[in-house]
């Protein structure tokens, strides 16, 4: 069985480092312009692209690599940057441990509209003045990272939080509706955790609504307001993303994948997959290879 390459540490050479930042142009030179293999991280990645030409693939969705973009890749997502020429910008990585050490609650990251774990993960495309502010934060972070200043990690954490807040303010995905109460963020976090735990056996909105002791309608309205898709859409995106990973990165048969993802019949899984991707599982594997 083949598996996707997974980076466990923010810095492979230094165990204690839970944050990293590099210039994209330096990474390009180090790799001699060759694209990295598709891989995933057990930490967060932010790409701030000042200028670029090529493609960024995130969980089998392809996005053009262009000027003034910000990409967000959540832990576990499979991604690959394919550059046609040298990109300029910043690649930033940080772990949950870094958040803990800098008193940044994980709930802060989870409440943002930035790290979309499943489905589409399009880049932000800020206006000039907005991008300048983001770049300024990134430059400050890089300068601190390369320095020996006292409490530099805390300073980096503060600038990172400001950068993420600025990006989240730019993000226009479904502003919170006024009739959805402020407990919605907690509900979304609980819903996501429940889906991650049970998506291989439970596919219905009603199941998760019951787990959260709310009505399916309340769950759908809250999820739609916070992340721009219904609860059903989110559950199905989670299943499809995992299906794509299993088809591409393992040698499991379609039948084995169907049972792994909670489908009673392989035909039902194949029909579900084709409905959401316009391809059969076997056609998807051939296309991606």
C-alpha cells in the first residue's frame, strides 16, 4: 500500500521548533525549481504569494498560483505547489504546540474562515493596501524569527494573530447572520469534531444534530452562516476528500474503500463519488495519476 508523505515536525532538524517561516524564492532555489511531491503536514501552513505563476493543488482541487494571494492549508490536507517560475513570498508553518505556548486558543484558529479542512480551499486575493499590511506582518515575523531578541516567540505569536485576524476580516465567506446566536462558533467546533470522529459510519445531518442536542434546521443554519455550506454539504465533502485520498494514495479496491467509508454497497459508493466528482473512482485514479 502506498501512502502520502506526511511531515510530522515543523522543523525536521530541530525538534523544539514549533514555528517556521521561509521565503518562497529560497525554497524554489533549494529545490532547483522542481515541484515537491504531494504531501501533508501535521501542522498549519500559510503561503503569502507576492508573485507567482503555476498551480497549487490542495486535496485534489487545483488553484492558479498568481500575484497577491494567501493560501491556508490545514493539518492533514494533501497539497503540492507546482511553480512555472520562481515565486516570491513567504511560507509559514506552525503547530498546535506553538499556539499553546503563545496563549492562542485553538478555538481562535477554529473560529476563522481560513483553514477549511475539506472541500474547496481557495486563496484569499486581498486588495493592494490589504496585501501590503499582510506582507508587513510577515516581514516582521521573518525578522524576529531570524533574530536573537528576547521573547521573540511571543512577539511572533502576536504578529501571527494580527496577520490571521487581518486575513479573516478580508474573507467574505458568508458573514455571520444576525439571527444566529454567539454560541455558534462552539457548535461548529463540536460539529466538526463529531464529523471527524464518526463520518465513516454516520452520513446524516440528523445524526449529528441529535449528537449536539439541536434540531437539524438549527444545525444547518449555523453551519451555513459560519462556513458557507450546509451541514450535509460539509459531511459529504469530508467523505469525498477521504475517498480521494484513499483512491489515490492506497491500493485499496473500490469495494474496500466503500466499506471503509460506511457504504453498505460498493455501487452506492461509486454512485455517490460520481455524483460529487463527475468521475468514477477508477477514472479519478487514472486522471490524477
